[in-house]
C-alpha cells in the first residue's frame, strides 16, 4: 500500500485508526489487530474519502436539507428523504483520486481476492447505542469495479430511512455523521457465529455464550437460523450444549452469497467440539480483557482456525433484578399464566401484587393446601398452580372433570409436558375444604343471590369513593378511609367476581357437541353467539360498542368515560393510567374506528346468521328449539354476569389507584408508593418512613423483569426469566426444567376460538400501543388480548394469539363480532412476521403461511 494517501485509505491495523477516521467497526478491528488477535487482513476507506466524495458531488447541503424535513412521527417522510438521497449517490461518480487509492489498496491484497465490504459509521458500535446493522454489508465481492460499487453503496446506506430515523430518535445530528468502509478479506467459513462474553441480557455471570452454525455468519446475525448454543465456563469447560435446528446456511456464490438448505445429515450435528467451544470462549475472554467490558464477538472458522470478524461492547444491557420475585423456586409445580393472565398481562408493581393477593383470597375456595399455594409471582407476573388444582381434583375423585374444565379455561397442556404429582390425601383436602372451602361457597351463594343489585350499585359506589378520596386532606384520615371504605370495596368487588365466575359460564362449551350433531358446525357456531342479545350488553364488548355509539353521536364523551373509562390493557395494575384520565385517548380510538367495520353492523350480521340458523334448526328438529333456546339463554346470562362482575372489579381497582396516588400526594412520596405493598403504604400514611428504603431496589427489579417481555404460558420447575430470555430456541408456550423440549413447531396451531376462514396479511403487535399500525383487513397477531385490545377487533380480519383457550377474551369477543380467531397457539408471535400472507381457519384452529413477508412496512 506504499504511496496510497493516508487520509483516504489506511491499513486495517493502522495505529491512528480512531472512531472519527475509520468509524466504529474499523476502530474496533484496528484495536483487535494491534493486540495480535486473529483478524482477517484488509483496509479502511476513511471518513475523509466519504466527505471528499460528498463535497465533490455537492451532496452534503442537499442531504441536510432533505433530512431537516423528516418528521420522526411520520415514517413516510424518512422514506421520501432516503429515496432522494439514494438516487443522488447512485448518480454521482467516485472522484478519481479516491477511486485510485481504493484500487491500489485492493490490488495489494492479491488478485481478485474475495472481500467483505462493510459500512463503519462514526455513530455506531458505541456502548451507549445499539446501532449495529443500520448500514449495509456486502459479502464475496471480487474485482476493482465491484469493490468500488460496494463502497459507494455503503456510503449511501448511511442515509437509509431506518438509519435516518434511528439517529433522529437518538439525538445524533445529521451534520456530525460520516461513514468509513471496511474492506476485509472474506474468510470462506465452514462455520461461523456469535459469542457473548457475559450474559447478553444483563452482563452478569462468568460464563461465555457461544452460538454456532454452518456456513457464513449472516444467517445467524440475520436471525434466519436457530444455531447451536454452548454455555462455556471461563476455564473452557462446556457447561451446557443445545444443538439447534440449523435448517439453512449462507454460502458464497459467483454473484455474492445466498442461503441454501443445510443437508439433513448435518442439521443435527454439533458445529463445534467441546474443545473448539472452549477455544472460542478463551478468545472471547481475551477480547473482553482488551476492552474491559462485556463483548459481542462475531467469528468465523476455516481449516481449524478461528478468525474475529468484528467485536463490540454488548449494548442495551439490562439490569439484573436486585430482588428475586420467583415462586417457581419453591418446588416442582406446573404453573400457567393463561386466563387470569389475560387480565394481568404484564409485570406488576409490588403495590398491585399485594392488592391482587387480597383479591385472590376472596375469589378462590382453596388459596393454599398445606405448603402449596394456588397462585404465584414468577418474575413479577401472575401464575396459577395447575399442579395443586389437579392434585385437589384427583384427591376428591374429580380428576377428569378438573382436567376438562382446565383445558377450557387455561388451554391444552402439550403432550411432552407432565404435571408434577403432589402427594395429597383425600382427608387433607377435605380438611382444608371444611376450614375454608365451605364458608367460601356459602359466601358465593349469598353474593349470587344479590349479584344483579350489587352490580347495578357498583358504579355509583365507586364514583362516591373517588370523590371522598380526592377530598381527604390528611394522611391519617386517608388511612382510616382504607379500613372503613376502600378495603371493603375491594373485598366486595372480588366476591362479586367470585359469584359471577361460578355462574354457568362454560355452559356454551357443553352445549356445542349437541348442536354439532343437530345442525353441523356452521350453524352451531352461529347459535352460540349473541351473548349481548336482549339489550344486556356483554361487558367485554362495552368499550368498542361505546366508541361506536360515541362516533354516531348517540352518547357523549362523559357518558363513555363514566361507563368504560376504567377499562384498559393493564387494568389490574394500579400504576397504569386509565383511559378516562387521558383526554386524547378517545380521540385516538375514534380515529382508528373510522377505518374499521362498524361494530354494531358486525353484531347485526351475526344476528342475521343466528336467525337463519334457528330457522333451519326449527325446520329439521321442531321439538328441540325451545329447550335449546332456554339452555343457550341461561349460559349467555351467566357469561354476561361474569363479564359484568369483572368490569366492576376493574372499576374498584381504579379506585385503588386513586387511593395510592392520593397517599403519594399527602405524604410527599409521589409514585414511589407503587413500589410498596399496601400494608406498607398504610404504614407510610401512619408516619413511618422505613418502608421507603425498599423503593429503589424494587423499582430496579420491576424494570428489569418488565424489560424481558412475555414469559412462557406454562412453566414447570425452577424458572429463571432472565436466563430464559437469552435462549435462542426458547418456546413461548412452555418451559420445563425437567426435560429437554423439542424445538417449537414451525406450524401454527391453537384452539378454535371463533369459526371462519380468512386470508390476509399478518400484523404482529407486541403492545396495544402499536395498534395504530394495524390496517383494516389485516390479521392481528399478538401474545394475549384483553378488553383494552377490543377497539382494534373491528379493524382485524382475524385474531391470532399465543395465549388463550375457548373461554378466553379473544375467543369470546371474536365470536360475538364474527371475526375468525385462533387462540393459545404458543408460537404465533415467534413464527409469524408482519407482512406474511396467512390463511386463518378459526374452526380448525390453524394458521397457514401462504407467502412469507410480503414487505409490509414495520
């Protein structure tokens, strides 16, 4: 490389190769090479070259003007700016002096050496930014012309819509960025992968995590393959090895690279031997010692030698929970977050947890039997103990009945998951039932007799208590109000739900087999809808029907807020604001409703189908209509009662939120009180400051668990949510500590939630806050839904969920609106991508991918 201008091109191992000159990737490779680590040879095209090119072509001012017009809240503006800039780059020739320097440096590597050409931006690979992948990489580039073209395309990739948006959101000024390009000899890898020198989620622990797959590393980096995973101790010993389903690999071609299937005989073969995994771990430790922080390292292997392709600090490290909220550590149980987990879908604050514990004590006949608890806190999320439920059923001789009811409420247990047996005598269960079960059942019966009047009185009772809480001016007075009014409201509302839930809510499920024999599947499905018939609306439909009435001018905003302003996605969580507290919430929902089907028309369509089905039944079986109508009407009344009781319980939880907020105001503690249990909140109201010492640790623990995202529906044994979240082959439907589960199926199957067949484009949403991206006629795919999601349903052609069962919210509401639904799939959000063209068969419980990722904008 003698004679090459140092400011335009520098060797890969140049001592002065800093971030400003060669970008993050180039600076990192220079540091690695300078330390004697095995880095493939090459050179950097510096940021000086980029700036000279942009200046010579007159691009810089035009670029800044285009980016200045971008609105981060309007993705189309970034797309428009990027489109113009890409065109300008394509039309601008590389200045001859720069081109000659690049040709000379490339020729110095050998004749037509295959290289990787990678973007290296000055704002990437920094510890505080996870910027990797925002610009482009080109593999297996050969020849001077191809290298020059790849360099120019890399320069242009600095201004993709995604990169523009990322920098705007992270406060990186457009006039401060430039791009270097790394040109590096391409290792013709037999295997490649990524290693993390610490836990990639928390940065904690001593083990090294190695991922490995066949071929070049792009399939792993791009997420197209499930790699082998090795957990390696610092002394090189392999602690754990999981062989992935390495279905595809990236290989070199004359034109660049392509993905091709891995031969069947190699898919199940480990890529690395234990000794090789240990050698890679040692290489990672050397790199960590060089950088003095946890590292993310991309590697490639050829002829028994390992090469470091790039390395960067692990970005976005999550805090490890300071406290441990994990009842799975208390024994070998099978837990589920289905059903009640729909209403409590997120990690809960300690205050909410303590209130939910009171709620559970009032709604369950047996909240524990001996040392075994019915409900548990696993990583801040609510789980029910199926092992205890089944053990009680078996002890009372009701095992098959309990299992059947469990399947309807909580979903099917996979065949490869066993329910741990709890030795439990019949006498022990009977003794517990006599102590707490019989009084509970007597109380339920008393509340059932009064349920209609209790439900009718609840809104006014809650409204009056809201006013009293707001008027309290003294901490001691508010503390007294808890005992006299607020806690009784919580217990009464919980007992109302216990009474409503024990009405014949599953009656429709039991009637279905009889209807199938008489009228077939289509008419049976139609006859089992209409839970809102007779003017008594199903509470789950309330928010969306109320929005429709508001849009048509039939009710006002105050009426809507009073009736439905307490319902939201995290409606048990007392730290979560309610729609009634956000004046703009109604406007956003009404805007979304304009492009959706009218919910009233959807119900009317179902009514017409129901009337026709009854007419056909009457003509074929004239003597059976009256009895069936009576049974269906009774089951529908029970469903309405159950849903109304749940709505009033949530209204009570809104009062609880008001109580804690007022306590924060009167004590000067603000929202810190959400991180105390309710008894600690009362202590603070009484003048104690001691409980406040726990707030910081609990807040950090809450945030650490919340950052992990949803956990599996079923959990068996000791479950570490932080560790589980790092596993590349984790299953969303189940975790079982006792066995090695097969990788989750590529097919998407679940429960038949609501009948109907539809084809459409999938839209995968991780949060209801992303609902604006759901377009009319798309298939809504998400982890779980509750009432807070209901306003999105009229916009969806179908609904698919990971969590759910025939009695889940998604199934009930979808049936009422006539929207096909498949629930409880377990793997829908991991197997489907936004843009996939899918066929949803609600009756069969299947989702078929017709065309993968049709290019819908994310």
